[in-house]
């Protein structure tokens, strides 16, 4: 029988010795290739709760401590205005270091240029979103409203409502309606304000029928008395010039009410129990005047439903196709020097 060379036996012994030594030195829980444990063993010194995993590359746009503090303050302010449980995609992404601040946000000038450039509403909305893919806030109740504001003051904002139209608002006081509202899209299709003025009592009847069907909870005090014959259709009615003159002479809500009532005893529309302004406490109700029987020039007077006191007055113009041209708050008067866009 042949015997194996001594060198071969020696090599075999050394290989086995090396293998056993490597197994002895392996840490508990090591699952390198060749092993198939059913459960990894966790060292006794491991913390009970592991910290969340972090991208080793870090955020794309790391924040300075000052910038992070600025963004956190802006987020807290937004939560107060829009609600604690709303979504704030842009700010949340910014705090994760995912926003390039060298890229401008959506503003009125850019939005207006886009709205004038394109005729198709879907293209306009799509182009607006391309400027700033992440909205500052997702809001709305029953409708989806994407809100964009150009800076941390939150005094100016653009709203895209249900992907159908876009509005610009400028505020001086977030407890009040905007000082100014403009239609970004659709832009006014006509400047022929006045063509929708009612010319006779038959047109008033037709308007009453249409509005009663669309808004059954709204009453029409002045219109009803005109149709009943108590008021003459051709009698003098409230005008915008009347209201401006009254507001120049007094800022007392009780006197304003008295002076307006002297010129027109009742409003054309009264939905004091149906209207709710989200920034008003307590709930408020709105009365509407069609200035000179013109549904394109309207005056809105909001009142406290408990005291009847005026809280704000707005004037709005609409074109003949029902597109809002602009809306301006007349009372309280605008507070000046409070941020961008203030006139």
C-alpha cells in the first residue's frame, strides 16, 4: 500500500487548523456567505430602539441652523393660518434639505404671464405647477386647493382650485378677507362690466327664478318687495360712489349701516344664516347689493350674526361670462407698510 507524502498531510492539517480558527473568531450574528442561520443574534449591548436610517450622502441642499430656524417659524405660522392638520409639502421637503432655494417660487407676475400665454386651462394649470412642483399647502374642504406663497410673510398667495381656476390674494391682516383678489386664470374674458345690468322688472323676475333655484337658502328682501310692488323698480338704489363716500366720512360700523340703509332699506340678497367666513369668530353672515341692479358689480357686507355689526365690506366686479375680474376690501381700510404687495 502506498503512503501519502508527509507534505500533503501537513498541508491538510494546517488548512483545517486555519478554518477552525476563523470560525472561533466570528462575531455572534455574523451571516456571511456560507452560513444559513434561522435568526440573527443581536449583541446584548445593542440599543433597544435603533435610530432611523440616514442617507449616507446626506441632504442635497443642507440647511444652515439659521435657515432651519427660519423655515420652522414659517411652518408654525402656516399651521396657525391654514390649520394644524393641513399638509405643507414645500416646507416639509425644505426641512429635509430637498429644496434648491436658488429656484424662484411661483408668484403673481409669473402666474399672470403664463395665464396670458396659453388659452387652454389644463395647460395653464400644468405650467403653473411646473414653476413650483410642490405647493406650500394643500387645503380645501370638499374641493382641493393648492396654495402657493412667494415668501415667508404669507401676505400674498396663489390658489389653484380643483385644477379649474387660479386666484391671487393679498392680505394685510389674516383675521380679515384679502385686501385684494384677482383672477389669475381664467383671465377676464371681457371688460364690459355693466352689460348685465337689469333693464326692467321682467329681467328681475328671470334673475330671481334662476337664483332661487341655485340658492334656495338665500332670501331676496329688496327684490321681493320690488316684485310685490312695494318698491318701484326705477327707484334710486345704492351705488359704489355712495359707499366710498360713506367710508371716507366714517369708520363706525353702526353709522355705516345706518347710512347704507337710508339709501337702500334692504339688501338684494341675504344669506346671513348660510355664509361662513373661515377666519371670522364668531360665524358671520353676508348680505349682497347688486349696485344699480348690476349683477356684475356687487357689494358684499359681512355682519356678526349675534350683534349685526359690520365686520367687513368688499366690492367685486365680474365680466359678462361670470368670471371674476377683481375683488377689493373697502372696510376695514387697508393697513399699510405690512409686507410685499402693499400699496
